[in-house]
C-alpha cells in the first residue's frame, strides 16, 4: 500500500512514503527469502510491467512478462524479460517446462 503517488480517491496520507517493499526495490523479495527460506536466485517473477521485470533483474530472479494488464506498455524501464507469455496460466506452464528442462 506504500507509494508516493497522490490524488487517489480514499488514499491514506500515512502510507505516502518511499519504502523498500515497492518495486523495483527488492525489499519484499528479501523479506520472503528471510521469512520463507526462498532461494531468490532460483525464483521466477511473473509480471505485466517493466517495473516488475526490472525488480526481478535487480533481485537476480528470472522473469516472465505476461501480455495482459500493462503488458510492458507502462514504459518506465528499458528492460527485457527472460520470457513472454500470453497470460498467467501460460507463464506458469512455461516456468514448469523450463524447470523440467533444467533438471533433465
């Protein structure tokens, strides 16, 4: 809920601050690593914005861009995903195929 953007109906002024949990910062990934014992370097991020993909790159994760939602049209960052998919289901299938190829 933290962000510096203003002018939204019902916004809470106390949440208007810069924090490490807002992508492209990687605070939420580091928190997950610490609390859930996640191997970030083996993790994937599925996202629809360049902010998502850039955060994955900073964190050392692989990324899949889905062509729904923003579909990278936000144009905030010049970054390329590792893979692209039509939707979230295709993204998950793509990740499992990649994992299966890496194992075999």
